């Protein structure tokens, strides 16, 4: 199947996203760089491995970076690929430090595919079977911005086993026309993505739409959302009715009731897990990528997102959000007030761990 020359395409199901990626891999001529948080050893993992191996045999340069925390595979799983010259690295293997949990919690949550200086896939989906029917948000971008994503990937590839490195060059925003690549690395002080989200929310004039599977925002983000609603901005947050993380659902309930009372509108996606991660401001600016709207993404993870103002991309994302709205129901504030006492106790108990959920 020939690759599409359409500038932007958004994929909402893992099935369509995987097929698009595999088609682009099949048509690669020079190089394929794939960076994933989770990679399974199931049927889809095998399809990607075998497709990448075939391209290696043809002489295409293949580099694969998988986070060690999210990997369901080992180096031996790719033995044929590496025998033909492919390179596979596992990001920051679990090690026994004095601060074992904190350092090992700093994961590479990015999800990108870059091919031949012309094609980039970026967004929310991992290569795993259990998320096959989730609603995702993956953007395929056709154009030379792939060269900038290539540089980002190669930087990540170089620091795959480093726990200490100079962070400034790894968080610098990359501008390309009306697009920007936002990046973050683990940091309590910098948190570039969180600060940019806050800036965009504060600058909104009419509407803010956020789609996220996990919603545990810090104080400044909560305040920015409430302030926006207070000045008349229509603030809508789309969440799964039930995500794949029950503890996070319990923790988020501590926030959404109070924010709802402050006129922030919550909608719950009903069919299955909503795993897309994006924001649309005033139908003029979008941000789409790997960050969740929570402490853990902003503090402890290597994240990446694409920010843009291109009307064609805005239309793609607006159409995606329309589909999410159609299958969502409004949050019931009165029901929230009557939630079981055990849920309220869990919310209180989980507060000290909100940075790690």
C-alpha cells in the first residue's frame, strides 16, 4: 500500500494506527526510528519486529528504543533484526540505587516513529494487545519536520542508559514554521510541558478542550482551569468513565468534583478506555503527544508533544474530538457528592502518592 502524502492524518484506533505505521515502514527507503514506552511480545509486536527485520535485510537503517519499564520483550527477541545491523536499545534498565524507586520511576513515555526525513507518527498509543480497542489520538505528519524529530530521537538514543545528563539541550523547544516540538525530561523545577499548558490555558479566550486518560493536575493547573472558567471560557475535559488504572480514577475524583462546581465541564467516555492525550485551545492551537494531565508525566517522565496552529491539523483534531463527545456523558456532580465513603477514604489516603500515580 502506498504511503499517503496528506499533511496530517489522525488515527483513533490502534488497528488503524498500527496499519498506517506498518505501511510507512514497508515503504521506507533510508531509515526507520521507532521510540516506544510499551512494546508487547504478542501478535502486533511480532508484526512490527518482522517488518523492521525485513527492512534491515533490504539495507534500511533501523533503530528501536523501548523503555525498560514498559518492555514485554528482551534483546533476544530482536536477535534476527540485530544480526542484519538493526540497533535495539532499552531505555534505563531497572537498577538498584539507594533511591531505588525515585530513579527507576523516571521513564521514557514518548511514542514516535520517524521515517526517511518525511514521515512522523506521534501521540498516545503503545504497541500492545490489551489496548487494541482503546480510543487513541495518534497524528501522522507528512513533511520535513521529521528531520527535527529525527534529531530528538537520536538524542534519546544516545542517553538510553544515562541517569545523570545535561538537561537543557533535551528540553529546548524546537520551532518549525507554525509547529513546535515540546519536550520534557524528569525535573521538579523545569516541567516545560506543564508550564506551556498553563500558559495556553491562561491565554484562552473562548474554549479549552482537554482529552486525557488520567487527570491529576497540580494546584497551578487547577487554578488556571478554574480562572479560565470564571472569565467565561468554555472549559471541557474528556476522561474515560473507567481508565485502566483504578487508583488513578479514585484519585482524580478528589479534583473533578471541586472543579465541576467551579464550572469546569467534565465528560466521561463510555465505550472503553479513552487513552488520547491532547488539548485544543480556541480552535486555534492544538497540543498532541504523550503527556498525561498528571503529576507523574510532568515531573518524572520523558515526554514529547507537537504544538501547532495549522488549520488542517486543527480540523483533524476537532473531528476526532467530535467523535469522542458523541460517545461521552456529562459528569454528574450530585452523584459525586453521594459517592461511597470508602471512595472518599481512598482519595484521602492516596493524596501523598499523587506524584507517583
